[in-house]
C-alpha cells in the first residue's frame, strides 16, 4: 500500500512539473545590428542671445532608433558650456518623438 502511494505521489509531482514548464510567449531579442538615432539638425555651435529670447531658437530632428523590435524609446537633448565636455549637462528636451523644437528663452 505504501508503495502505491509513493508511486502515485511521484507521478503527480512529475505531472505538475511538466505542466508548469510552458513557454509564455515570444522572447524579444535585440537586433544583432541595432541602428542608433542620427541627429539631422544643421550647425553645431549655438549661442544664446537676449535679442532672441522670445523666438524659436532651433528645431532638432533625428532618425528613430531601431533595436529590431518596437521599443518605448525616450530621446534626450542635452547642452553644456563650451569646453566642459558634458561634465554638467542640462537637459532641455526629452521626447518620445523624433523632433524637438526649443524656444531660445528656455
């Protein structure tokens, strides 16, 4: 009788273990060659002046990042003083879109 109970217990445990190991959907894999966003704004050095304080300053546009799957990407535009090598950058735009218009007064 004890032998039948032990065998039944082992069979029940094996059945539960085999049923609990099901694949739960597709796995997301990053592309082997992901594409980084490319900034398409002309120029490279910008100078803020008080005369342009209330006008639109510049519009940054970039291509979308491509990781090989649809990802919720957040793009950030940073500025820093010349020669500071982004040691203390200021974030002036964070978007999920592919462009950012920055008024000069910001």
